[in-house]
C-alpha cells in the first residue's frame, strides 16, 4: 500500500486500492460470500495498537476482538486495562473505521448472566461495538439450568439497556438452553435488534468446523472454530455454500498465536524479555495471511460503497 505523507501537518492516510484489489481477486466460490466482519480475537499487549488501526484504515471490515477476564488480565490473550485504554484512543481517531468486539469470559461474562451491566457501559465508552457472551466452561463460566430463565431475562435486559451494543451469543451444544430461549424471545420481541448468534461447535476450543450450517433466519450469524491461515480458504467456501445472499462474519483466535523463545526478536525487530520463558504473542503476520486469502478469493474487506475510503488524522 502507498501512503500520502504531509510533513507540515504530521499526518498521513492510506490511499484506496480498490483497483488493485480487483486485479488480484480470484474466481472461487467465495466470491459470492458477503462477509460482514473478519474477526481477529486475542489482541493483547504484545501488539502495537497503532498497527491495528492502520490495518483497519485499509480493511475496515476487520474486527479486533479483546478477551476480558479479570483473573488473567495482562497475560497473553488477555489485554491489560492500560493497553485497552490506548486501543480506545486509536479507535476514536479512526473515525469509525476501527471495529472492536469485547469477548466476555470468566467473571465478566458471569456478571451479565447475573444482571450486572456496569462494565458494559465502560465498553461503550471505549468504543466497542459488539460484545460476545462466552458462557462456557472453557471460559470459566458456570451456570445452572434451574436459573435459565433468570439468565435469559438478564441478557435481554442488558440488550435493551445498551441498544448501541450488539450482543453475540455463542451457539453450541453446551449453550443450547440459553440461545434457544433467546431465539424464542427474539421472535416475540421486535425490539431485540441487537442480538446475533455465533456458530461455534468447538465451544471456543479452536476445533475446525466439520459441518457448515446455514445462517439463522432473521438473526445475524457468524462462524468460528479452527479458522486460520491454513483453513480459512476452505472455511470461506464451506460457508459460501450455505449462506446464500446472507451477510455473515467469521472469527478466529488460537491460530493467530506464535510462541517465541526469550532472547529472540519480535516481528518488529524489538528484543523480547530475557526472563527464561517463551513469549505467547498475537501474530499480525498470520492475521495478514488471512486478509490476503480473503482478497484473493474475492471477499471484500473494504468499506461499503458510499463510505470514505481513508481518513486523515494527527498521530498520537
């Protein structure tokens, strides 16, 4: 990509490359797939926030997912509060082109089930547009069927009190009682417009999708499970075969990690801590492999027609 640089203003912008994208797009079946978002989850303190914002300027359909679990905050995959606050500032400077999703795990997810919504207000202030409810044991969330209706009513109340947030519900065997109850409620409540479903049969454990189910009727639908550089091409084709003209999204996490032994250097050339431990890092290069495969297969990651293709803003 080329950059326009203005030394006097100290600002830059990404030049649109629609023509170039058109030259490299293939003719595979995925060309008909309408991808709402390409989700990269697990961004953390190992990656520079400005770099994520720059990528968003070029590909605004990318959604950066941040995992929230207080007992693991500041460890790999779980960003520190200070890092998230800096990410929020870059998001604000992007003028709507940087998309953020909060993936609630552990006590953060438990809070929503119990009817506590204070943290949701903070997410809105930080610029998050979507929030995912990861109510699975793998995410250290525990619920009992005897309180199912209470949980459902609390989730519905959170949706109604935070209409600017889209609530993503994980759909798998473990969470079936929750999402089926919500699905029934959505059919009878026309104001439940900010709910979507994520088909993830692996319960967030990164197992590859074996069966592609069609999107839900009337509910925005996403797909997750073992998606990464080595599988995304087949995943796009599989989803395309069942999605029709419906807009969907995909999300991935585990495949975007790289473990680097201390003493080596990170992708940007900076030295890693010499603490005798292996560093588990969010690998932007792996994310970019997925971006390139999408564009080569004709899946658009650029702004919808009518939106400006880049913004100019001062550097922080």
